[in-house]
C-alpha cells in the first residue's frame, strides 16, 4: 500500500510532498511525485505535521463521559466508576475504545497508551480503527499479595494474547498504582518487565495520599520505594507525577523512566497541586502529555490539553516565559519522550504517521503557526490523519463514524450510565 501526499507545505511555508511505501516514509521534499498505483492525498492549503501522542488514557471510558462528574477522585472511583466498570463486557470495551479512537483520529492523535479492562477488545478496536497503542490489563490487588498472585496468570495471558495482535498494538504491564498494588505484585511486575523486555504503565503520585500512604506502609517516599523494586527503568511510563519531590525527581531521573502529565484531568479532579514541570525538565526526565480517561477530562483532544499544559505552568511559575509554544508542541508530539513512540520528525525511513492541518482555519492565521496550534486551535483544524501510510481521516471525515457513535451509545445505555 503506497500513498503520496502532494500540494502541502511545512510550518515554515515551504512546499512539500511525501511518499509512503508499506507504512514508511520513502521520500519527503518539494520534488517528490506520485508513482503509478499510489493512493493520493491532496494537501492543498494544508500544513504537514507530525501526529500527537496521548501518553496516558483509559480509552473505553468514553462510555462514562459526563457520568458522575464533579466529585472527589476517590469518591468518584469507589462509588461510581468502579461499580460501573464491574458491569463491562468485551463488546462494551470494544465500542468504547472505537469511540475514543474516532475522537483521537479526528483531533490528530496517532498513538496512545491505554490501561483498561478487556485488553484483547481494546487491541481489536485499535487495530480496526488504524491507530497505534500500547495496551495493558490493569493489575489491582488491593495491597493484598495473595490476591496479587492469583492475578498474575491473567496478566501473563494478556501479554501473550496481545503479542499476536500486530505491529501497531504493543502489550505492556499495567499495575494500577502504588496505593492499589502490593509490594510483592509490584516486584513481580518489575521482574516480568525485565525478563520479557515489556513496558510498564502505572499511575504515580496523582494525589498526596499516595505519598503519605507509601510512607506509612514502607517508611519510604514513593521515589526510593519504586526504585528499590526496579520500577523506575527506561521501560516505565509514570502517569501524573504531580506530587513528586526531590526524592522522586532524583530516583526517576536516575532510573530513566518517562513521566506523562495530565493537566486537564488533574484540574478537574482537583488533585491539589500543579505538575512540577520546571523541576522535572531540569532533572532531565522525559515528559509526555496525556488526557487520562474521557470521564475525568472529559475529552481526548490533545490540542485543548497542550494549551492548558502551557498556561498552567506559566501561571504556577508567575512567568509567561515558562513552557513556550514550541516546547509545549514538542511535548504533545512525543518529541520530549521518545519511549512513548511518536514520530516527532517526518524524515525518510520514519513511520508514515502524520496529520494535515487546515492552514485556512481562522484560528491558525495569519501567521505564527506553532503559537496558534498551542494557544488558539482545537482538534477540528485537523483535516487528515494518516497512520502507517493508511488514511484514517480525509477532508475531515472518518468513514465509519456514524456506526461507531451509534454502537457506543447503545453500550453506554446498556451499562446504565446515560
């Protein structure tokens, strides 16, 4: 399957064309032309850009969008979300994930990291939608090691099942967090990650109680605690990181883990603090951007989240020079967190994952494109989304949108959350 994009231009204004062969960029430049049999994508009045990477979400929670909102985190989880999730089946998760993929395709996201139930259904939905994802089954043992042992076979079975899904869907281990998973289970996850060379994706210091609870249980702060278990390696993605202090910054930096900040979800759930971006970057820690689930954000449009990311950091630092637009945009594309799997630079040999943005969108004019992408645009400025050389959206249209929306609404009604 070959694809040629013609008539587009780069953010600098230079004309550009791109040819993809078997999912990889074969040529990019002003003089690139189509060859016989190529699919064609017209880039006239469009800007060619890397796609965005959502470093932390729970995709099928689109089914719970707007349900039980405006509540404290643990009240929301324990009394509303977890009981509703207990009623989920594989078809619910499939169509909830398809709805999430539809939203991400429409808003320029080409890859995401997911932690949710029924991971085989998640993987099938991602495959059918055409995106890329790292997918993991949550491991939650309620701090009970004996319960954790009983869950290990499920985790390993899920890894093996996902390993056969294909190159666009990759498995990961997904212990929920240090306040829901026992020390024994976390140590087992670290061992399996090292043995199998599999990524780990977990919640980390979203709320202050995680710090106090870890100190009470182990006598250690969360940074040294996870480091001692072998869970701060370059294979590890830590979601949130809001309550990191010097002990965590040093441990995460030394271990090489990636931190994904989720500013909109954190604001909505009032987690009590702003992600310490300046200290994190000063420590040399890779940083990505995530939305979290659609029931705590409530959207999956990274254009909206990247604006909040930058403005929140400026406000917290009382300095408008903090996190300028080009740096914020780089975070959204995964350029500051290579392990997340984005394609921050479109060059020959890179995966053919990219978007075309409408340069005639009023909020993107008359100039200063990157600043306008960060501070003015929403995801509707995306005109086309391409992953592995496959056109997932063309002229702002996704072929199976109506079916996905209908099926997802039916599943949400079945769950009683509408």
